C-alpha cells in the first residue's frame, strides 16, 4: 500500500532541499551537476520507477553500489527508519525512557553490524539513519532489526512503568498488560542518491526543532548566514543561536555530536564493528547462567547462527562511521560542525511554514490498556 502522506511530505522536503542546494553551490556542486546531467538526459544515477526501498516483508533489495550516495563511504546501503508510538502517546517524554531506547538501538546496531549514522528520539517516535554493508545486505532484514529494538524496549518499559513509575505515582495509573506500544510497522525508506541522503540527514536532525519550537520559527525574519567550509567561524544571528543552543543541549539526537566537532559526550553512534564479544571460554562459562545473574551490561544474543554474549564496549574502543554528507562539509570536524549547524538552521528557515506538528497527545508516559 502506498503511503500517500509520506510521499507528500517527502516531495515537500525535497523541494526545500532544492532551494538549499541552489543557495550553496560551493557545498552542493556535485549534486547540482548531477541533476543538470540527468535533466539533459545523460541518466547519471537515474532510477527506474520499479525499484523500491524494500522487498516483501520490508526486506531491503540488493542494489548496485553506484546507485548509492557517494559521500566518501563506498559499499554501503543507507536507510531512514521511523517508528511511532501507538495513539501518539508520549512514552519517551522522560529521560530514563529515552535512555532505554538509546541503549537498545546501540546494542542491536552492534549485534547486526549496522552503522548508526544519525538518530533523533522524539517524545512519541524516533528516527534512525543507518548504513548496511553491501556484502551483508543479503542477510539483513530491516524490519527484524527494528523489531528487536522495539520488542526489547517494550519489555523493559513495561517493567519500569508497572514498577518504579506506578510507585512514584502512588499506583494511580493502571498497570500495563499485554499489547503493543507501537503504531503499526516501521517506515523503512532506502536512500537512493546524494540529494535524498542530504535531505534525510537534515530532516532527522531538524525534526525536534520544527516540532517543538513553533513560536521561535514563526518569529524568524531572515535566513541564517551560510558560508562555504573555507570561511572562518562566524556567529549566527541571535535567533538562530538560540535554536542552535536547543539542539546542542538535547542529549538524544546525534546533531550535538556533529556540531560539536565530534567531541563531547559519547553519542549512540557506531560503525557496527565495535561490539565487545565474549571469548569462547567466557561463552562456555556464562551461557547457561540466568540472564539476571550475568555481569552488569552483558547480554545474550544469537549472532551469525550461533550463541554469543555482547559485553559493554569501553569508551576508548568505540568506533564511528561519520555521516558521508557531513564529511563533505569541511576539512576538519570543527569546520564541518560549523557548516552543518548553518545548514540545519537554513533547513528550519525553509521549513518554517511546514512544521512537523505532533497530534493531540496525553502528558502521561503511558498507553491505554489492551
């Protein structure tokens, strides 16, 4: 079934990105040149209308490598994943709940050896931008990847809600029983080219501002100062500096890491290869031990058709795959962060009349009984 709402939003988002590309030819010349070539009929990067993002049951199709964004990371297939909470309830409103989701996203990215490039956790839904190696695509199922995250989060959330949260509220909320927390299946979109990849990255990172800063967006009177990555650092107008501060102060999206020059608090990002797996001796010793008795942070998984135990990854052993779009924006992480911040603010400027509006929602972090 065609998601017409998504197609409409996607078309509007891409129209906004076209304006951003044309305003910044120094940054997006490769995209503009390609579009000019396609318009002239050369067909570089041309896609057939029959090619879709996923196959039956949301299994991604294997695609040619040169069909993908070429921003410095060859041999990867990129996906934008979104999943919403049932009845739009704000179950992620509290920090401890966002921490649960953050933990499970990072864990299953390592289990499935998926690179996590961008993320944004809203109060009632979340966005992920992930990359899968071409050679691993045949055994990767995007729906199962997201399903594992959602299932394990649901189990932990219900334990928290029925225990600590209900005690905090003196048992006024009803206890959660069986039933899903989620609204249907996740939306999984395969990213086709550089333009779509840029639009996806900026959409994810601007999502919270556009949903939660309506009054500030309405008050904007001029676009932000935008310069190429060769310019020196310059401050944005005060109205944009305030918006940027909101982004940098929010722990549950990846923009603060990129804007900060890939420094600061460790994000929930990974290239998928930094999992700390238990040795054969540890596996033999601990596999039969009940989960509750495992050392803190150890988790049993079924990995590559065999049992495994994933241990916490130490900070010095973590590895990241930088977003290929952001990697184009400068010669140093700091320069890229400054340029990305300005582009993010420009996205808010162009989309100020098409904000992401939440539906009518309750304030309590819970769901109705099933």
